[in-house]
C-alpha cells in the first residue's frame, strides 16, 4: 500500500543524499592493513569531505593495550589487536565490544586480516593465529620463526588459501644465537600449516644475518606476484636483498626481481652502525600513464616507482632526510592519481627507548612522474600508515595527533588529539608513550578510527579512538523523498478509488466528459535541520498527445493538518480527504508537461517550508485548460521513475539528525508524568524518562504495555527504564486509552488497573487499537493507521521539542498487546520509526483476501494454517490489507517466549504466540532493506525474565546500532545474553 512507502534512506537503499552523507551511510569495508591487496590505503567513502571535516571530533575511546596496527573494519565491526596480546571485535556505531580474546600475553602489533569467517593476527615470538570471526575462538596457532627475540611486525595477507607474512626480529637491539634470517613465510590459511616454500631474504651464502621483513605485502592477484620491502642486515655481508623492494611468486616463493635501495647496510646496536635504512613501508600498486607500477618509500628518504612486471625503475623522488627513524616509515596512500606521503626529517631522544621523529613533511606526488604537487612541513613525525578518502589525506604523528590535509593543495584542515592527552615519553615502569600513536587511521563512512599507545619495548597501555564528522557540517544537504500516498480521481466514477494504479492522471472535461485530478502526499520528517532553500516536486510523465508543445499543469496546496490515506480518496470526497480545493484556493506552481516522457518539476519551496512543522505536505495536480488528451504520470506504485520531492537545506550546523519538535498548542513535554496531551480530540498521557546526558540528539524507545500491566510497572519493574536511560535513551511510556488508565481521569493514574475490562466504545478487550477482531465488534482501524499509532508518533515529536531526539534512532517495543501494537506501528509507519522490539506480538493471521479462516474456532483455524505452511507470508489484521510490498529501512527484533508463550481465557487457550511470531518473522525477513532478528527463549508469555538486565541492554544497543537508513547488509548481530537464541532472518525453530 502506497501510504507506507519509505522516504528516508541513503541513496543505496532509496534516499538520495547530495553533499554530506549521514552516519548511517553504507561504508566500504577495510579488511586488511592497506584496505585492499594493492595497499592503496584509500576508500571511496564520501561521508567526510572538505565541507564537514571541521566537525570531526572524538566520540569515544576504548581503553586497551597500545595499538599500533591500522584497525580493520568489516560490516560495521572493527577488529584490532594490542600490545597486551588481546584481540577485540568492537561495533563501530556505538563501541559495544562483541568479543575479546587473549591468544597470548605479549604484543600483537600488526593489523588483522578479516575474511568471511576468520580473523588472522600475528605478533611477538612470531606466532600467527586464526580466530573465529563470530566469537574470537582460536582456530589454529602457528609459530613461523624460532630464533630468539623474534617478532612479527608484518601484517598478514590472505590470498585464496595462502597466508603471506614477513618475519622479523629485535635482534637489532639484543643480539642472540642463532642469528635471525628474515624471509616471507607462506601458510595454509585453513590449517595454519607452514607451506614448503618461503622467500629467503638473507641466504647464508650472501648474507651474514638479519634483514627483518616488517613491511606488509602488496599483491597483484592476477599476476600471482607479491611485493614487499626488507630491512637492513645485522652482520656483514648485507647481501643483495637488504633495504630492498622484492617481487616474489606467491605460489612458489621464488624471487621474480629485487631492487636494492641502499647497499651494504649493516646496523645492530651492539655491533656495526651504518645506516638503518629499512624499507618498512608497504608498497603501493597503481597504474599511471598506462603503466603498471609498484612504488614504495624507504627510510633513506626516497620514494621510488618501478615497472611492476619487470622491476625497471620509472621514477625516484627525494621526500625527506634519512635516518634510523627518518624517511618514510609511514606506509603511503594512493588516490586520484597521486601518492600521499609523510616522511620524518629529524630525530630527538636521549636513549634507546625514547627517540621520536621530531619533525616531518607531508607531500603529494604525481603518480605518473613523481613530481611533488605540494609539500607541508610538520612539527612532529610518525610511524602509522597514511589514509586517503574523498579529497582528504589523513596521517598520524607520534604524539597522538591526527592531521587531515586537503589533498588538492596540502592545507591542514583539521587536527584531532586522538589520545587523552598529548603524547610524551613516560619512563619506567611504563617505558613508552601511552598517549602517543604509532598506528594508522582508517576512514569508514563518516568515522575515523585510530589507535594510540606505543613503545620501543614490549608492552604499553593505550586504546582505540573513534572520531565522527557531524552530518550537515554547516553546509548544504539535499534529500530526495518519495510519496507516502498518491492517487487520482475522475468524475465519471465518483465513488471509485484508484490508489493502487501505476499512473496518476490529469485532465479537464471535454467531449469525453471526464475530469481527472491527482493527489500526492509526502512526509517531511526526513528533512535535515537547517533552512529550506529549495523544494522541487518532480513527477515523471508526459502529455498523451502525439504532437504539440504539451499541456500546462498546475499544483495546488493541501491544507489538511493531518495525514490522509490513498485508498480512502474518491472524486466525491477528495477535497475533504486531502485538503486540496481546486476552486477556492490558488495554485502554487505551474509547469508545461510536454509529449516527451521525462521528469517535470514544480517549485514548491515556500509551501514545503510552511508545512515542515506538520511533518507532511500534500499536492493536487490539475491541468489549466481542456484538451483532447490527458496528462499521465507515474505513481508510487509504478516500477520505476516514481514521484519525488527534492528538498535542499542549508546551515544545518550538525543538526541533520535532530528531529524537529512539535507539540499540541500550549503543551510542553517534561520529565515524569505528562497529562493533558490532546490528540484526536482526546486528552492522553505519557511518562517520560530522561537520560543524564541530553547535550546531543538521543535515541528514543517507546515502551508499550501488555494487557495486564500498568505503564509504570512496565517501565519500572520490567527494568527497561534504568537499562535504556543508562544507555542514553529517552524512554517514553504512553498511557493506554482504556478504563482505569487515563491519567487525566478522576481518581486514576499511570499505576492503574489492567485493560481486561470494559473500555472506550464498549469493547471488552481494548489495550491498544491494534486490529484484533473482525467485523463491527472489532477494531475499526484495521486498514488504516488508527489513533494509537498516530498518538505514538505525536508524543515523540512533542518530546523532541524539549529534548534533542535523534531522528535516525527512534524505536518502540512492548510485550503481548504492546508487541502487537509495535507490529502495527511498524507496518503503518515505517517511514517514521527506525525499528522495534515486538515481544510476543500478535499478527492476527487472516486468509489472503483478509477474511477469517472458516470454522467454528477461528483461532484454531489460523493457528493450524501457520503450522501447515510455516514459511508463507500471511496477511494479518495487525496491519493493512494487503501487506506492503516494501517498507522503509529498519530493524525489527521479534522475541518469542518458547513453547509456553501462550495465553488462556479461563481454561481455554485463546492465544498462541508461536504462529504469530512466525508469521511476523516471515514478513519482515522477506524485505531486503529490513533487518529482522528472530529471538527465542523459554520464559513464557511475559517481558523477558532470563538475564533481564542483560537482555534489556542487549536489545537497546542492538537497536541503536542500526539507525534509520542503514543498509541491511551493514548489520552485525551481537551475541545475545545467556538464555536467548537469536538469528538474522525468520524463525526456524518453531516448526
């Protein structure tokens, strides 16, 4: 049904956003150190740009051991390891730790490599681990080097079933026997078995020892070739592969070619001290001027590019002063035809454990020629990799700062202190830089993640910092909205409804005698904060004439203050149903619609701005003069080119996710009990619980009671209020409009009785208007939204006038009839809600035509229908008929209390929530842009009791992790608390 058509999702799933993207924007995965096999360290994400980079700020720090690897991020989860030997999986959206394991007690400093089911990490003592991506369980462990004082700094790379990694050592500080000899090792990625070949960088015939490989390989998968840098030797002779770029066959380990940057480099603290000019940065693979190149920077202060296939030199550019911790130590990035480099230019420090690169320079090189495009001098150097995204270059410095440069000209546009304080050396027992940073940034959507804490020795404290750029950023935003209802009417059939037609028509009567007009309704709730500078109604169609210049079509404004439903509109009632009066009001815009099918536009800026506070706008379309041919447009039920309302706002200043507030006249929402909220002519009430911090837009949870609890009992005894407000939610408890429950009535309160008694309108069971019973004895709002669903939205909008509400994180949920009402609100109003938590909610299954199943026991008949066909999409009186073919993106967590989740009317079974939750899961999980989580337990028909506090927190954080507009593919299901079994998709444990 068109009135449920979604209007607010990101371009990939329906909402086109120009300029600045929201935090819900789908982000590219960054599954390995260099983002991809080419080690470009660049993403095409556009969530951060020069327009909003000024708003980038720290939103959370997760305390861990020191983190020097680039975090990897896949499907919304960051994976990283630290100096204490821990590996973590953390949800990026809210910082929730999904799992934390400790494979060893010493440092795991490289970046993880993440596949569909495995996370690979490596570190001190040369151990490589494969972990289960779901829970962190260790699948295998392999030690690839047994010489003393060995340490892996190279990040693992997995190609097919081959894991490729360099070996390293700190025998440069502490000599040992036997002498370390560096190589590239190859492992079976499934079993961890070391493959029977390697790339030996220090063969005994030509090399005295050493040559750590702390670079990370770049891979040309088609050519089956890897490229990696090498370190200096520890003893004479240095050999041909020290301080070199080496190309090797990934299937045999054989060296294809090698190019040595500095010959005869031997460096060991207790021995010979020559240059220490390792090539530790990861190579970049790129194509420029039609040439397949590989390039890499060295600690000698030079970036070199070679023919990828032959190793022939192409260009070489000095980029700084070489030294043991000078030159290019940060792996470089490639993007938009340029190489982005930071190179250390000086060193300070008095001892072995405190030296740092005091100064550096950032620069961009033309990838084709190596010519510097711009150079900027910096007051600190660094070690972490550079990143590039959307015209911005990101780099870290040793003292814990992130620097962001305009990649076009090198201007420093943002600086963020990533660690809690400016980094400095802390002597023993810390012996390192707990607030410094040696890790590289990763850009993910509108977020940047970077580690802090590093040391030259074995362990240090630190953590992971998440930064976000605010949506809006003070610039402009454009959103494209789809119609929620549209239809046309014609004079010849004055009582016929055309809401499901794929076309909209306009015509004035002529010899045919038919006048046609069309109506469209658009919700405006997805418009970001700021001033509306443009609103354009765009409709696809044509004038049906075969020749000519077309027909003049005008747009009239709707004046109705409430929304309308397309199936209710006919020719006879269109003026009262839609609020459009073609005769007594003036049109607001006119355009000529030609005979060529295309989008035609009307400027409706002032009208949309005037309707913004109401949350919806209605347009009527009619031609200006009679004509032999009609004008035909595509409706929202068409398969393509649907109606659009394109709205541009400016000056949002970061409020793009804040819901505009709107209350009944004279009413202000306050913490605690709220009474006298007028809605649909009735005084209603609600309870509002407010979190401690409301300085930024807060998520909302609307808690709906079942039929046997009061509002306060549901909020308090069930534990939801404390858990949700602790998680930063505004919690709203609407009061039911039934006997003994209206807080405005005489002698009643929100603590009053149940709804299993006579209620408004003479109904015998009326907790919520949720579509329960057939015919006149039942709920009269079966096929329309109904007053309660509208009331829930109205309350949230009113609360937004007193406290900032995050318009992308508005959820509702409840038990029993509250779960049923949750289903109903989501079915009718998915444009508004980001999702819900229906616990033991009814579906009120019906036949495909909406009628009851035949037989004396209708309950038993519909129950049996689901048992007979447990995967079918069932129609249900909980929602509209027919059920919408699509919904706005959202998350729905359905919860079933197990085989004893039933309800008895006296001694008779009158409700079984197994078939109803099955039917709900079948429908919601069938929608591509809806995340449905099916959860089961064994507590029966009540608010979940097993690990209740843990469940409440899990449910709240899981909902909040998937804001409005986030693609379903980005959702990662965190493990539920003990006592609950949850899966993405429909229930498979019911039948």
